[in-house]
């Protein structure tokens, strides 16, 4: 057990690299074989991705920080870092660590079955190992910052090993003013949402450990099933509402968990104190009966659309290049070439589900997007060309659409700031009104600047229709729970979405925030660094203020925004009324309104 600062070395002789088998908000994990100094072993390659607004430079900075912290950690309950590997097809080097066949702690327990999901045989030693590893980190002034079941592996020897140091920090670091605090919402302590200068601490690691105990003992995510959407968790935390006690948890375990979830950080026990309590439990005074494992997401597969013939939509396409040009949370976008039957070719974008998430449920979501896209025809909606079958048998098809060389609307405005921004804003409104005017109405439910592309005529086109199924079939209910740390859409999200309520008014709210960004050039709530804080502020009735922006808004436009972001959904105008309001100020746009 030691910490040192030896230099991480570059690994070579890596072979048999698999497809991505797991993924996070900014990285994919591959399995590979490495011919090490002594033996040939299986290893995990963590390949970072530049997603969203993250530049290669920013990702490299993150990589250097994670490597610097991880390199010197040597402890039985810390996953070791073997080195860095740079494949010719990777934009960035990958972090190499030993492969764990057992997977993370939740996968491991699930594989063992319910018969051994009890404290004495399995769980208590694993959780004690997590505390041993966390104690080692805290002793060396390192805060993990993202402790959760997915970041706790189980070694071949059956030891719990803490991994993923992408958010780890040294206690003596000076906080950065350029970036916001991040983490995975369901495991984050409430004080992390109090203000923009909040930082992960040993106290917040202890809170996260309490959530891990809930996760491991109940088989559920923290707050589930009481709160199904991650934004709803933020609201609960803002009201000082910690996760509830799982019904089957013993009094002894709840005593430990509730101490970790104390709303006053200073009142939470130290990791050493928790270890002492864990050892008391190990004396045999616990007889915790663990209830059945409830899935963290509805395990009933969504029914795939059956109203079309996939083979009739199949195209002949080729990938261009060795790497995707864009990474989403669950999919990759490749540039491609469509070999048309008339002998001509066309540049296209290929949207592939990442292999790690290509479950039947995820595949059906992709097919739902396909069923929506093929019925749409509007100048402000991304055209749909067809599908292409992936080279791997059994993999879902990719969606094929025209290549948009101008990128998304914000990227385009950075290159051409003098564009007619009202016209762009109006074009997005036209596309959204077209969707809402369908029978039944199509609710986009994920309108973000990154989902609005610029076509060859410099008109905006709305894309990314993977979130529309619930609304199409007339359902309301819980939002899709995303617990991998991504908080990309919170700034544009209507308050009712936190409660799982979708509808046309939520799209109208999102449009107003997108339009505000188109006109001003900065995202909503620019003075708030934490996206999670935005959710809390919106629920408290706080909205963007004119003085926050350097541009001048006309009174009519600002009043339109205010109507669109009204707190009560029924108080917002529909998109037809939004278009009429825009045209009232810009009569020249009347001819292209619908």
C-alpha cells in the first residue's frame, strides 16, 4: 500500500482489441490482449472521447490529470493503471488497466444470483473493501468525486477495486473558475448544488458511499423507484430530501447509511469511522434480508415499430475514415458515402448505436427514430435517406442522413456571426410547428442546439428523433433515466420534465432557450456554471435576465421568450402562435412560415 509518482509508460504489443463493450459519458471501454513484461494478460482500454463542446485540448488536459492521480496509487482496493496505449485509429491515447472478468460490483452480484445477496457471504466484505480503498485515497488527500457501483470493479480474487479517476482531485488544488463541477447525479451530495463554487470533498465521497450501499443492498439506483428522472433527483436534493430507506434494509445497515446521508456534511462520519462500524457488522450482529432485485430501468422491451420493411430502406454505404466524427451518449456519427443506384455518390452521416448499448430496448428506440424520420418531409427537418446494416451480424442498422458540412447551429454561428439570427430562430420554430401539427402530434422532447444542423442552403434542420416514442403513442410518464454523468440538456429543459411530464409545451420552452442562445451567442443562464443549479433555479421561478446578455433584444422578442418559458405549461403559446409573433415583427418571413 503506497503512493508514488513514478512515470506512466507507453504500452505496446496490444492485440485482439474488441468493439466497445461499455461506455460512459466521455469514454468507451474495450477488451484487449497485452503482452506484458512477464505474461500475456487481458486488459481494459479506456478510450476518451471529445463529446459536446469538449475540444481535444480539454480532453487531453483531463487525461493528464487522471493519469497523474491514478499512476501513483497502489492498493489492494484500487484498480491499478498499467500505462497508456495509443492506437493509430484513436484520436487520443487510452488508459490501460487489468481486465476484470467479474465486471462491476452490481454485475458481479447479479451473476451470483439472489441466494448469496446477503451481508455475511458476499456484500459486507466487498463494501468493506470499498471503504479501505476510499480510506487510502483520503489519507493521501485525494477525493474520488464519482463513487458509484459502476466505478467499483471486482477482481479475479473477489476484491472490490475503485476505478475511474476522471473526476478525482487533490484536496489542495485551487478550484478552476473555467469549468463546472460534475458528477453522477444520483450519487451526488446536496451541498454540491448549493452554489457554482461547490467542490467534491471527502464529505461528498462519504455521501456517495451511502448511496452505493443503497444501490448494492437493494439492487436499485438511489432514489429509485420513487424518482425515475435524474432532474427530479436534483429537485429532491434542493429540498434537502435524501434517498429513502429501502424496505428490506436492516436497522443496522440503515444506521450506517443514514449517517452517510446527513444533510450537514460536517456531521457525516469519516471513512475510518465507517470502517469501524463495518467491522462491528462483521461480528455477526447483522441479519439483513435483501429483497428482490428491481431493475433500474423498466426491463420490459419497448415494442419495435412494425409498420415498415427494413430491407426496403437498406442502402449501400461506406464509412469514411477510421474514427467517428462525433460521439453522443449512446451512439457514434461517422462520415460515409452512399453509392446510389444511378452510379452517383453522396456524402452522408451514419448514426450507429455503440455496441455496448445495442440492447433490444436501445435498438427499438433507434427503430422508433427511423419510423418517425421516414414520415417527415419539411425544409427544417433533417431528411432521412434510409438505413445500412452494420458489418457485425445481429447489430442494429445505422440511420443514414445527408451530410451537413456546416455542423450544428452554434458551430456555424461561431464561424459566421453575422448570419440573420432571427431567420435561423424562425426556421427552428417552423420545423417544430410542423412536428406539433402532425396527427398525432410529434413531440421532439430533446431540442438542443447540438441537435439543430445547418444544411447546404444555410437553413436550420432539426435532427435527433430518438426521444419521441412515448409522446407518439400518447403516453406520459417518467423520463428516460440517464445516470452516467451526462447533464447536457438541463439548461434547455422545461420544469415539468423533472417530474416526467412531456408535451408540446415542454418543446416550446426548449425552443425559447434555443432561440435565446441563437440570438445572444451564449447558452441559457450564462452566470450559472453548474447545469444542476439551473434545474433548481428554474423550479424556483428564476428565468434568464436581459441584463445577462450583451446583445439588445427587441421588446416584442423578449416578451415572446417570457411567454414561452412560463412556469405553467398551459400558459405557454403553441408553436403556431410563436410563428405568428415572429412574423409580426419580421413580415419578410411570412412566406416561409410553414
